[in-house]
């Protein structure tokens, strides 16, 4: 299937996905990948599918979605492999500009040091670049890169691209227990991201079956610590661990509001108290959520924070 959706995304609203790379064709073989181990590991760009066929399918999907009065916020190059491997990425982006719908991609960033990759990405309106760790050992262990890739070259490519890019540039850091979630790795990565200055730095964990069975997500304590380490250096940090929907929307229901917000940001106890006050509720709401295992009480630098539990109830 070359085109799918629209599907809900907390980052992109309702998105039509473009699957323009054959499954598991990638410069990385990440230990947490939800579609399994990479079976075609390459770093040379090439043509995969006929770009005209892909664009026709996208435009047909747009027409069908509009007939059904479905919302479309983005067209997203989000294949089962690395999107920038497609030498026709920029060509397809240009052919889709006349739809008037913003273009996005979620990339692992491994090829961004290439000038032609940067030129193609310049044609997109929203980009997410994977930044699991800037510490070489952690990067190798979690992303398992192609042997010819060099981390410094990739990171220099990030910085070079960011200086020129006019769209919305975001990053995503996937934390795996015991691999890239140490305080050293988090601080080094946060320092690099501060130089990159993304619009939003997302922190996530594996929420679907990973390529390697022994992979475990970083725990809530680590997520809370990572959020604060990143927030000390970056303007906007958000958590991503599987909850979609109306974060930040004031529903009038304090319980729903707290769970929505804490799926994205740990909330300090005084912020929770303020929300409860504005909703005409009291602390019993928090006690109930904690007792049900939906909300966790965590501590960071002698402050109390609340974070939505990763365990679905």
C-alpha cells in the first residue's frame, strides 16, 4: 500500500501517509523498530516506485477523503524504511505542492549530511529528525547504523541544515532502558539539541513490539528526568508515549485534563492544584487517579511532579 489514511497523529493532526520505500530498507537497524530488523541496509539513494504513480495515488486519496469530508492536515512521507533514501523525494514533494496541503516527513536523519538530501528536505514544511543519542556508543547500540555512517558527520549535517531550513524542524529521542537513557547521554543530547534549536524536541519510548525482544522502554522516573534535563536547555519539550488526542484542551473535566496534559508534560503539584481550582475540583481527583494507576507521583530536584502512567488501563 503506497498511500494510507488519513490517520490521527498528535504531532500532525490528521495525516495521509505516503509509504514510498520498500519495507525495512534503511541505513539503520534500530533495536526498537516496530517493523522488525532491517533486511536491506543501504546508504546510497535510489529510485523505488514510479513517482508519478505515487503522486496519483496520493491525489486520489485526497479526493476520496474530501468526498467523505475527512480532515487532512498533512501529507506525510512516512514509509516502512528511511524516506530520504528515495532519490525522488524532492520530485514528489514538488508534484504535491499544488494540493495546498503541508508536506511532512519523519526521518532518522542518517543521510542529512548529503547535499541532495538537504535540498529535498527543504521542500517540506514539517520535519522530524531522530536524535536518540549524540554519544557514539549509545548511538551505535540503539540505532545500529550502517558501517559507513559517521555520527559527527550526521550531527554536523543537522546543524548545517537547521541554519537554512525555513519550515518546522522537530527532533525525537527514543529512550531505551539501559542503552541511551543515562544522565550523561541525556545531558549530551540536550546540549546538542540546544544548538540545533528545534521547534519541539519530542521524547518517546517504544510502545509497540520492538525488533529485539529484550528491548524495554525507559521507565517513568527516567522519562521525568529526561524531560527536565531537556527543558533546562530547550524551549519546548514534549513526551510521546502512545496517547493521542486533545492534549491541552480544557474539557471541563479535571481528570481528563490532567491525564491529557501529563501524557505530554509532567505537571508540578502546584500546577495541578491550580488546574483543580479552576475546574472547581479538589485533590481527591489526583488521589483517585493515582490509586487507579493512571497517574504517577514522581520527584525531581525536591519537587513533586505527576505523569500519566504508560500502562494502558
